[in-house]
C-alpha cells in the first residue's frame, strides 16, 4: 500500500491546490506513482476543471479522482444541501483513498477550506477521514499577519484528535515579504510544534507546467522529497 497524505489548510484560498501539485510533481520526478483525491469540489460547474485537474496540469502524470461536486462556493455540507445533492462522508473518502493506495506510491487527499469544514449535517469533516485512514496531515498556512492563530488552532485540533501533523508549508510566499511574514518563518513551526516543510512562491500556479515541475522540489523540504532548507531560506529572507 502506498502512503496517504491528507492536505488541509488554515482556511480557503491559501494555496492548498498549488502545494498539492508541488508535492505531486516532486514525487513524480522521483519516479513515484501519484494519485490525487478531492473528496468534495465546490464552486465549480460540471463542465469546468476543478482542483484535481489543476494539479494534473501542473504536476504531470498523476491519477485524479473526485467524489462529489457542488456548484456553489460554500462548505461542502451547505453546498450539497442547497443543490439537493448527496453529501460525501469520511468512510467514502477513506475507502477511495485506500483503493488508490493499492496501485500508487503516494495518495494526496486535498480537503476543501480548513480542517473542520463540514461535509454534512452530522458535522463530519476531513479530520474524520484522516482518522479512518491513520494518515499524516500536511498543513498549508498563509504567510502574513494573522496566520499564527489559525495555524496553532489547527495544529492543536490535530493533536487533540491524535492525528500526525507532518509539518507546515507556506502556501503563497510573497514576492516582497513584510515584517510579519519574515517573522512568521520562525514563529509558524514554533506555534504549531511541527517543522516548516516549505514555502511555495506567490504566483507559482501561473508558471508554465514545465517550469513548475522543474522548480517544485526547491520549494519543499526533504521530508516531502525536495531540497528546500528552512534555515537557509530564513537567512536569505532576513539578509
């Protein structure tokens, strides 16, 4: 069975999909087979490309799967209810991830929004799926002011549930980081009590796919297959 990693974030629009693509591209470059699972895609019409399509566009040869799609950009449970469509539950997610892990070295399960965004009226979340899978969780965080609180709260919830937080990746490192962002490079791993495992540059998702694939390993630490070094990155930013 391959490794399953659940990718979550401290909120929405912070770079989860691009981070997922970077992890996937790095693994593919190392010769690993990769699958990407999106349990619930919201805010995308039936004919439009969703997050897994974007990961495939950027990362290359990956298997993609999507369990449910809802047209309105809302939490999956709310979007399903408003659309009159079936919800997706943690058991379905875990089962799909396990099946993909049979034939792939790495399965990335990308959540919607933050860790505790609800899939249904019972209050089930991505955290429940991670529990069923016994999977490590990669936490994507914002770079700037306000990120420490949401990052620490998410990391605490993961520990409370007995889940393994693998580390934090900054989902969109600004071209011109301000004081808060620079300080957060040291403070994020401290408040989360996990390593800082990467920083994906702002606008990375707009790169040509070939450039994205060549660059991805340089944004991620060795634990994720790359060669990014947190101490060297901090020193360079602070210089």
